[in-house]
């Protein structure tokens, strides 16, 4: 499975830079059970959602109040005993105890227990929602070793949520030793290493996934990302192209190739790769923006800048990546480009809390010698 660490460390949002869904009423819940074809969620509170209400499944991160998005979708049906959600985008596998937000412009009050629910409602005091998302069971449960690996992956996941990545790497390493032929153990370790900035070890762990399971999608793209952040652009392009050859609809891989061409000044190939990425998935710029938020929030401004800059190229009307790029340049001590990007942001968003922050940063930069 794609463990929740992928969402935690690669898709969480920086509260200073990223917005979230807002609406008249937010209905919250929690994933209670995961099977191959559905996820059951316990909902909370006095309100019920309506059809077409947007839904977000997310993962809680310390210091990140609104968490890391795991999947997004809409309510497709509301019955007496279940709410069905059709997911539009799934970033990683949903797991038990992931949190849920259902944003409702037209919520209905939950009827008292024993009363019939209103049309489109449900009657349970604590309801259950069914969210259909692609999932994969945890590996090899049913044996002592399999159970141990499952527990190790869960423990590593918990440590990652606490920001204890070094300890998580040790736990994932134990899982790899127990099941060296399980691609999930290598993937978990690779993701933790990647996020920690341990690039060479991350590449080795990703390559271990491919040795065990050569057809695993997106792994070559993740290797391309590591090489991109190492500054080895030819290798980044090579690995991105390998992913594209076997998985031509990988918007992530196309976008990483575009990033590498952007860094090398190859405008024609940059534009071609970014256009291909957006054609496959119009939301890829938002994904790269979220990646940038993660790196910025965890004091890796050089990596953040790569993703913010790429997102800005793919979505030139989006203001968030522009602000992120300006703040990343400022964190890197590069005054001139920081000022340029922050002024560009203020032209796009002249008012609001984030505009105030941009002005404060501009004032700080301009008072420096």
C-alpha cells in the first residue's frame, strides 16, 4: 500500500500559504474501517451533508492545523444509514483513523435516534459514511512476521506524524529486514528518507521497490524528484522519461521533467513537459504547490522553491505559488528575486492576511543593506 506517510510528508499544507475549503457547516468524521473497495467513516455532530457537498479525507500533522490531504471527492448519495462519497482525486491510500471533512452549504440537522431521516439524510446518532477509494490491504497479515511488519509500519507512520523521522527510518528499516521482498516496506523507508533530505539513501530505497516490484507506478518519478532536488538534472530527466515511457499519464513525471528543463534553461522542452502534465491532470500544479508548502514548512526552502516555481509556470494565474516562491527566495537570502516575486504576488492579491505578510516581508527585505 501507499502508506499514509506519503500524504503526511508530501501532501500536507503549510498553514501560512495554503487555503482550505470553507462553507456554512463543516461535518467531521473519522475513518473506521478500510477494505479493498470501500472506506467506512464515523461522522460526528448534529448535521448531515447534502448530495454534491465536497469531501476531504486528510491526515493530521502536528503544527499543521488543517492536515495533509489523502483524498478529495463529493457526496453522491445520502441514505438512512450511510453517506456515499465519490472521490475525484486520491493522493494515497486511506487508512483507519484518517480524518474527514464534509463541507456543506445546505446541511440538514440529524434527526433524533429512532426517527426517520429526512430525504437525503440518515438516522444514526453516530452515522457511517462509505467512501469509495482505491485501497490496498496492509501487507502479509495473518502470520506472526506479517503482523509484526504491519505493526512496524503503523509505528513508523505514528513517528512521522510526530516529526520523528530519524526514529521512523529505524522502524521502517526493521520492517525491511523482516520482509525484504515487500515493496511497501521499502517504499515507506524511501519516503521518510526522501523527506529527511537523505537523497542517496532514498534513491537506493526507491530502487529496492523496483527490484521487488518493477511495475510499481510512480516510483521512477519519485527517483526523478530526488535527482531534481539534488541538482542532477540530466538524471532527473532520464528517470522522469522512464516513468513516462511505462506510464504516459503520470502528470507528476511530466511535471518533474518540466522542472528539470526549467532549471537548465531549456524553454522549449520546459513548456512541452509542463503542457503535457497539465493536459493529463489539470490539478498537477496544485499538487506541486502542496509539495512546496511541505518543504517550506520544514525549512527546506531550496526544495520548496523548485516546486513553487514549477507550479507557477503551470498555473500562471494562481497566486499561492508566487507567494511561496517569494518567501522561499527570502529564506535563501536572495533579496532581488524575493522582492520581484513578492511584488508580483501583491499585484495579484493586493489585500488580505497573506498580502499583509508579503508586505511585511518586503519591508524587511528593503531595509536590509
